[in-house]
């Protein structure tokens, strides 16, 4: 059984790619992970925390007025310069998301891992479509052995957008 998608009650979409279409402007694509968006709505572009209006929405080569959770969407955003949005950014309903450089996570190291995770080790973190480098801060242990789990702090080198219950690699 496939579990139902978790709707957080507001629109959220990680940006897969962004491009410009002559005569239309900037378009971003991705999968809607929460809520819904309609033409004319105002959204936040994160991590810049800038507001823009939705000019148009396409899904599977058809123009639509609303896109909801689970939909693949191409969203035309009014007055957004292509240099201000990239893969890894997120768009959302107003005032729901913020950026952070520190995340507390519950981590299970795969049993097939060849080495343990060590205190202050540099790692690569993938959340949504973003990628960031960080350092591990273990609590009460020196190493996280393969097949084991623990809570840990990841101190990132750059800001990311994430929320409680977001999955990461």
C-alpha cells in the first residue's frame, strides 16, 4: 500500500529547474509537495524570501488554473529575474518557510556503509532538490556505526529550506 501524501496545509514546491520563455518570462518546474496554487496567487521564493505573482501554470503540456499536491507543474512567475531562482530553491505560500544553517536530525546509517560517521565529519546533505555541505555533531557518542541510529546536529555551510519531517539523504 502506498501511503497518502502528507499535505501540510500550504503550497510548497522544490524547484527542479528554472528557465525563460520569450514573451512569458521566468518559468520554474517541480513537483508540488504540499497544498495547492492558483493563477493570480502571491508566493514566496526561498531562500531569497521575495514575493511574486503566479502568471500561469502548466501540467503535462496543458494550461491549468490550479495545481495541487503530487502534480508536476511548470509555473510562470511574473517579474522574476532568471538570475534569482535556481534548482534547490523552493516556492511556497506566503510566510510559511524560513532558512536555516543548522538542523537536528534522526539518522540511521545503512548497514552496508563501509565506515562509521565520525564527530565533525564533513557530509553532503540532499533535501528536496537542494544540496549542501555540512559537519556532523554527535551527542554522547564518538561514532555512528553502520546499522545504528541516533539524533545528531548537522551544521551546514550554506542556508537551506527544510521543515520537521522532511526526508533527507
